[in-house]
């Protein structure tokens, strides 16, 4: 896909991963629709950064937990732009065990509603606009919590509800790929520990995790570091631009965290 002039809807673009992807698409001269809701202290910086990018964009204040507001967003996009070519389904909320402690019902419900349910309502509302594109791409974001659950070094940062919600995302990815074929490709990026998402720049990492807990997470990662937003941006652009035959796929972008707990010993000498 040549991104220039394509209509891209990027959820959660106020900061972090969503903003990084949005700015990367701006450089590719996409026509951007950017959503925001929380983090009001970052609104002005977001506006300044996208204005400086020179891209065509509109910023929409939307509570993505409200299906009515999602429907209103899609109506606005249809009236102004007609269709959607790229959907970056980047919305989640995960409570850290080391931050929140024992589950409350409200925390569980919030994780399920934000990480899983909201993605579904967004795709459902966007689907008619995606079908109007000659070739559309949807990228769902999820977490390796879907694989690890609350275990190992990740037990400090991955809650049960968050893990369950992320496992559900993968089922949606495969279902939507079937629904969209052959004109809408739907893929998923399953993230490990990244800056602004379970890593540096989050309250849990900066204020709650001990030095030993942080080091244990890094030691469990084969690449020996946490992920950077640029790692995600590069993978996102690859899926959009350079993977026309890829759909229904789940890319595990975790620096080797999920397989990093086991070391490969030297080959034994044998007895023969």
C-alpha cells in the first residue's frame, strides 16, 4: 500500500504508541483521524506535534467505551472523508498487580471493557467504511499477557483480567480477517514490555517496581532491553506497506520475552 492520501484512523493518539504511529503515518502523508480521551495534560503537545507534521488531520474527542460516541465518530469520518483505509485499533487498559493489588470488580470490568469490548465496537462501526476502501488494513494491538498470564517476572505487571481480554483479542483478529477477506487485511501486533506500555514512562515502572523486579523482566527478554516506540512503528508500517499477503496473523513483538525463560544448554557428548 502507498500510504500517501490514505485515510487512517488511529485510536489513542494523544501520547505514547498511538501518537508515535500517528506521526509516522503523517510523514507518509496519510489523511489522519486521531482520537483522544484521557491524558488532558498532553492535549496541547499533541496538537502542536501534529500541526508541525504538516499532515491533513482531525482530532476527535471520543470515549471509546461508549458505542454511541463511536458511531458518531464513524458518521463524522464518512461525511468528511467517505471511507477508512487504515484502522489502528490501539486501545487498552491494564491494571498492574503491583499497583492495584487485589482485584475489585470495577478494575476487572474496566480492563475487559477497554482492552477487548471497545475494540469490537470500533471494528463493528468501522467495517462499512473499511469495505468502501479498495484495500484496507486493520491492526489490532494486544499483549503477550495473553500467553504468559500472571506468571514469572510478568506477574507484577499483567493482571488476570487483562490477560484474558488480550487472549480474546486474538480470536477477534482471526474472525475479522475472515469477514474482511479479500479486500480488508486484519492482523495483530502482540506487544511485550515497551516504553509507555508496562515499561519506562509508566507510573508502575517509575514509581512501584523495584530495581530487581525491573531487571528480572529485562533478563527474561532475549534482546536484553525493553521495547521502544520506534520498534512498534516499524512493524506497523511493515504490515501496512509491505505485507499484502498477510492477514489473520499475530506478530509477537516482545524481544523474545515469552521464550526467554529457558536457556539452551551445550549439546551433550552422548554415549556412542
